[in-house]
C-alpha cells in the first residue's frame, strides 16, 4: 500500500471541508488568522458566508464555535496545534468537552516537523492534553487520503473531536478503496507480521512501513498498525498484537508522556500482559530548531532508529 507519491494532509483537509460544505449546509468553519496555512482558506473562498475569520483570538474562536454548535451548526475550528490546545485549554475543557458540544478541532503543524519554527511552535503535548479530557475523541491521520476520510467521519459523528496533522508533505499510504471501512476507534493492520508490532500514529506510520522493509531483509517479520484514533484506543487490537507477536513498539511524533505510548502501556498493564515493550517519541524534552529530517534523526524518530530499536528489543 505504501508509495512515495507525496501530498500534503493540510490540502486534503481543505478539500474535505469543501466537499462537506456542499453536503452539510449547517457546516461552518472558523480560523484564527492562519487560514492560508491550515488551508481553511479553500472553504472560505467557496463558502464565504459560512467562514469566520476570528483573528488572533483563539479562545474566543473556541467559545464561538461552542455557541454555534448549540444552535445546530457543525463548526470546524483550525489553527496550529500549539495554539489549538495549549492557548485555549480552559475554553476547550469547559465550553466543548464538559458541555459535549459538537465542535471539531482540526489542528495543523503538530509535532516537531514544523522544523525551523523551533520549540515554541513544536507542539508535542497536544494529544496528551486532549486525551485527558472526558468526552473528547482524539485522531491523528497518517496521510492525505486518510485525512480526508477522517474529516468526513468527524462531521458525521456527534461530539467533541480533536485531530492533528503535521506541516510537511507526506507519502500517500492508502487509496480511497483501502479506507472504505475506516471507523473511528478501530486501528488498521497496514502490514502483517509475527515477530514484532509497530503501533504507530500520524506521521510515524510511513517510517514504520519503511522499517518493516529493512527488517524483512534481516529475517525479522514486523507488523505495522496505524492507530489513527488515539482515543478511544482499539484495545482489542493492542491485546491481539501482544498475544501474536513477541514485542511492541509505539511510535508517535509527540511526547512519550500521555500520548499513544502511554495509552498502549495502560492497556497492557491493566490486562496484566507481559511483553517486551518500548515507546518511541519525544523523551520529555523541548526540541531544537532544524529541518524535519534533522529533527527526526536527532530525536530518533525515523526508520533507521525504528529498525535499531526493534533489533535491540527482540534481543532482550
């Protein structure tokens, strides 16, 4: 399924909004002075009467979206991940999550691959913040095709939802046909294997697939799971992988604290599952400025490090 055809998930988000705007006349979009970057500008040009430019006032944007939801609208709100969660946590907590408002928060520029923008804009704790909120669904699509599908599912399912994508172009992993049965809360077995499982989310799915190819040449069979929904997590799939393979590595462009790795660890611990386990992610540090490739290498988030960690884990 994996290929090197590149497409930016942010563009897929913009395209999905236009499609949904035609289908759902009550769908509205709000942005906080970043519509060119988040690609909500595509919706703004098509449906200007349903687009609200809120300026650099993210907290106001979230509360306004909650108000629109209470009137029967389906509001999508967008800005960079660092602003979409950190700057407005109180508004999300009270106006959206506590109130069960049907607000869809779609954040771009998540993780460290915003690169040269540096630590101030490299959001590595957003999944943890959103995952801790009751009533909140948390999503991280892995490519443009899946992004478009997930945006449609967000619109069609009721309740507070948070989704994040990165800044950079990403390889296309799926065709539309591959995702016909995609469901929120159900992970995807992208590639099967019997020795070790990579449970990856978002931008880390593609390097996991590349790591699988390298490991295959070494006689190691790796399974790759795309855990596009971090909450609710697919507990049955996690336990199935723990039973059928010898080790599990989680991979996320996010802090290892509170994200996918923590969620999987909780499931393994609560079910008293003893297996070799490792979390790949940012190790409780703020990261430096640099290109995405440089940062993925420095913080050990590329296929080279996935291979090395898989080898070491299987040796234990």
